[in-house]
C-alpha cells in the first residue's frame, strides 16, 4: 500500500465515509475506473454540465497579452478580462454590483470591473502579484503621470560583489552581470522617489522586464533556460516598458477604484467584505504547480522575499495546491463531497509519483470548502459565485475539481446553476495512456453557483 503520508486515522475516516456514501462498495476492492466514469457522468447530469466553446479563449490569458494594461506582464495563469464582461452580461448584473475576487492574481477581474464602473475587492497572497494588481487599478493624477514620465535611468557603474547580495542560489545563472547591475541601479533610484504611486509605476516597469532581460523564462512549473538568448539592455527595456505603462494609465481613472488586499483569502473575516453580488475567481488548480517557483525571478529581484525561510512561509500561508505546501497541518476529511471519498481511497492504495498527493488533495478541497462557506455567508441573496477551474489527473484517474466544488457548493447552500466546460485540458502522454475514457473529465470549466 502507498499510504505512508496519508496517516491511518485519516484513512479510517475515508473508509467509514466511503461505506456511508456507497454502501454497496467494498473499500479498495471494487473501485474501478468504470465506477468513477459512471459517477462523474451522473453528477455532470445533475449539475447541468454543458460545453460552450465561446469560452475557450476567455479562460486563457494568451488572447489578452496585447490589450492595454494587461499587456504589461504575461501572467500565464490569468484569464481574459472579456470573461468578466461576458459573465456579468449573461447573468444580467448591473453597474451597482459589488464584485469580489479572492484570488486576484495580477488584477484581471479588478481591472475589468473598474472599466465597467463596478466596485470590486480582491485578495491576493502573492506579494508580487498583489503589487501588480495595485498598480494596474490605482487612479493617477496628471502630475503623478508626468513625474513618472520624466524619470531618467541612472548612469551605469560597476557594483562590487553584487551576486552575493541575493541569497537566491541561482542568481548567478539568471542574468548577465551588467544587466543585474543596471537592475540594481534602477531599484536604488526608484527607491528615492517620495510619491508612492509614482514609485509603484516605476517599480512595476522594472518588474515587468526582469524575464525579458534574463537568461531564463517561465516554463511549466518553474523556470527554463532560453534556447536562444538575445542580449537586451535593461535600461532600454525599462524605458520602453515605462512608456507603455504611462500610455495605458492615462485613460484608466474611474470613481470605482478597486480595493486590493495582500493576504490569504481564508482570512476574509479580518476585512469588511460583505454584501457581495458576485464572486468571480480562478483558484490555484490542484495540479501540484508551485506558483512561487514560477515567479521566482520577480519575487527575489523585487525583494518581496529575501531568504528561503521567507519563501517557505509564503508557501505555507497559501492555499494548499502543491506538494511544497504545509501538508503536516491536519485537515478534516471533506465529507460534504461524496465523490471525493472514493477518489482519496483509490489514490491512497495505488502507486503514485508522490505518496503525499492524497493528503494534498484533501487539504485543497478542505480549504476550498472553508472559502465557499464564507462566500455563501457574505453573498447577497440572489448573488452568484463563479469559479474558473481546471481539472487534474493522478495515477490515471481524473480529479473532477469542477464537480467536487459544485457538490461542496450545493451542500453549503448554493444552487448549482450549471457547469460550463470551456475546453479540454492538456495532460502528459503517460496520463493519456492510463486514463482511458476518463479523459473526458480532464477539462477547464466555469462553475456557476447561485445563492
């Protein structure tokens, strides 16, 4: 048995719930792929699941990368602002709406809400992403914009022992020394700016060029060395990006300036967030991606983290969606999702590439249930909760996150209006061979919950 990390007490609870929810099944013996396929199909029917390909490009950021404001930085986990506009239009929500995004990322939902004249609040735990969202959504005076536009890059000079300043072990591999010196000189000059909004504009321009002038790029679950590296002067790249940002923010003022909070969304009760008309968000997917690895360059060079201890603290504070999270914390088994119980039992008794996966999934859905419960309390009657999420797969078994979250939402008190499947998700060739007809459930969807 592959149950080293999923401790015996938790396994016992899983088996007890399995017998309760599926009395005709014997734990571990009768759980076959056909069982899961049939149960998933039943729940799809119950939750009015339908395919709508008009959403397939809206759940992805790639079609957004040339739009003003959104073009500053390619946030690969984001979705299109047009998704927000389509959802609000389809649900007939007007300009008096209070929109909430508990996973605000770099601010796509908040920017879209501001453009529509809708009051919005967002929470984001990643300090780099939170900074980006803040800069994108603030209002700026003509004087502040002018002051930012007059910024002059400093003269280049040698900085001794610069690689030793950063405790990031790979810093020497990320940049040419000259570019790292220019980045450091820009940071030093930006830091002298007294006006915080002007400083935000300048610092954002710097953050947005770090990957461009680096030897590395974002790829999958981390960084990968560029196959072809073209040397780009960091000062030149900064000036181009700053001009782009200034051009975009000139027409971005609105009386509905969003509120952005740097915290874990599970701490929502620490803030005055109530009377929500609609929550629209995309949580981290339960796919083991460590988003702090993906944004390592920005986190370290932006000095949002200055040590590996600080990075570990961020990981532990975030929603559990990867194996670098704090899996030692005890999470009660999610009993409100019946289908999750046999999934955990099945995965706990097969060979996986990491035996902590069932523990991670249990923590993920436990914390998502906690969030949905808080959102139900804070949402107005007749309000909505719209979740954009991708399903994952482990050990040849698809994990239908959209179905599980719908089931949890229903048991909390939401009605499940529908699940809209936007597109099929990619999975590895090894998973394709193992997964069989369950490949149908490796997909990206919108869950529409109504109070």
